[in-house]
C-alpha cells in the first residue's frame, strides 16, 4: 500500500519538496493511516508535518479518548500536535445548520487557521476510495451535474487527499500489519446520517445483489465524469473569452458577468449551462445553493426579450439586457445614470453609400460607422449596466471597465454621453469608437454622426 500511495501522490502532484502539511487527525483508522504513511514518506517527499485534532464537544468521554489517543500517537511519531476544542452543537443552532455540517465547517476553519500559524502550504485529509464511491452516490441521489458525479478531486486549492487510491480494507490491513491501533467513532454505526446509510446499507447491498465490483465501477464512472466536466469547463471558458463581458469594482473584483445571447444560443444546451454556471460562480465565488433548476431558469432568458429577469440564490439575478445575458447582484440592477445634471448633446446623422478609398474624417466631432452592422434603433444616452464595446481583435470590454482604464474620475463617468446600438456602444463621445462598427473594405453603407453640427470638438 505504501507504494500505491506514493505513486498516487507523485502522479497527481499532491506535494512539492518543502511543503509544510497540516494532517487532519481524528484518531480513526483512516486519519491514523494517513499520518503514519505521510510520516514514513516525509523524507522521500521533503515534507514537514503537523497533526491537528478537532474536539467537537460531542460524544462525551469517547471524544476525550480520541483526543488523548491522537496526541499520544503524534508524540510517538515525533510529529507536532495541536488539539482545538469547539462547540459544534452551539454553532449549528446559531447558524441554522445540521451538527454534521457545523462540524465540517468548523474543522476546515481550524485547519486553515493552523495552516497559517504553521506557515503551512497544504492540508491533508483522509478520504479514501470507499469515501469517493459514497460521495458520488450521495451527489447522484441528491441531484448533481458532472462535477458532483466526478466526486472529490485529489487536489482542491490547499486540500490534498493522498488516500483516494486505496480502500478501507487496505487501510485496516496496513494498520494491522504495523500493529497500530486506532479509535472507533460510535456515530459511524448510526444510520441517522445519509452518508452512513449509503456506507453501511446501500453499497453493501449493491455489491451483494448487483455487482461485486460495483464500487470500482462507480469510481471509474466518476473519473470519466470528472474528465468530461474539465473538458466542458474549458469549452465554456473559451466562449466567455470570445463573447463575454464583465463589470468590476474599483478593486478589480468581478461584480457582474455577461455573454452575447445570440452566440450562446448557437451552442448545445450543456455548453449553455456550463457557461452560465461559470458566470454565477465568478460573481458569487461559490455554487452553494445553486441547482440545475436555477441554471436552466437563467438559460431560458436567452429566448426572451430585453428586461426579463429571474431571481437566483445568494442575492443574484439573471437578466437579459438587450443583446446580452447577465448574472449580477440585485443591488446592481437597473441604470447607473440616475441623477445627472447635464444635458445630452445633439447629433446630426447622415447615411450614404461608401466608396472604397474614401477618406474617413479624423476629427473628434465627426465619426463614420458601418451602417449595415447596426441591429437596433440608435440611442444617444448615458451609460447603463451591461454596456460594452468591441476591442481590436474581437475582444469585449464594458464601458465601466473602459472608463476605469482611462482613469476617468467616478463623478465624471455618469456625465459622458455615448451612442449605443442596444447595449453595444458605438461611440463614447470624446473618447473612442467600437472596433466592430469601424469602416472596412467590406463596408457598403456609412452612417455619419456629427456632434452638434460640428461646432464642438467632442
């Protein structure tokens, strides 16, 4: 088993030489095996270890026994040790969650804190192959996409799972061979928790009555789902790179994300859903409480008219604004051009055929645009949420991002007029025009716009 785990660690690049690793040590067989194996491998891999035990304030003397054992084992192995006590039941009541969920939340909070104090780089947890099968089934029964069917990843941010390549029987055999004891958590035998029922009832029955290798087959299907998920994520990111726009705050944090609705409609449904999921995850920084129903509700706006919107969890909305579908926070809803004390300029419009080689005006108050590319009735107005411009090379940038980049003072941004084709801006008057509408050799018809009859220089 030692070689299996080492190969898995190297294949998935779980560690780098010099890593300082917090090892989650409950005192149960899995975490004891994790600590013992990593302690054996620390010279080979160049690791520094610290064991951390979380006492949840539950199970009375049994929990005290686990804490004592975890401390003694760490001392025997020569590994630094910390025990942190919490009140999981109180935390669950205060935050309206189950005790199981509260315990998990508190554990990872503590691991992160201990990581910081240890100047650590990784948190190693003891999930193994059988836990992976349980996780995949749990996600399937609860309702999930390919990401959930892919189960736990070997690496997620700072968290690593070195034991995913071995099962419970191998772990117990390894500890027996080494003569190493461990603690039994009595709650693992209870069927109050869904995962315990999957572990103690559902999986054994599947193995007995359907296929003895059901666990292996579940894991294989999970790995295929994970690979498919990674591929679809990559495809969706490509679409957002080509057709997406975003809003950011002064600190550069993304506060809204949009995509060209027509471009997205041309994609298969699964790609549409992946694009929308990425948009939600980017704005919200989490997919917690987001289900496929929410994603599909947002996707339905692609077929609707401008102005339609649906509410999403976490204070988000999906909204159709002219040619784009946006994910943003409710507080950002609506126009950003309220309360202006300035008046819009007058523009003279003239339409005429374009002859190749004609000289295009170079002054700041007269602009030519390709008339045939305009889709909607043009409007002269101030900026709104969702406004964007096309850059050289086909990229897109929101008007807000453009104004930030140009270092236009915030108090002045709402006073700058623009010409827009829906949410696609042709001209930020006084600054620049969109690449998309520029005159090219393929232009047949020109629309000329002249600011205040040419009296002002823009």
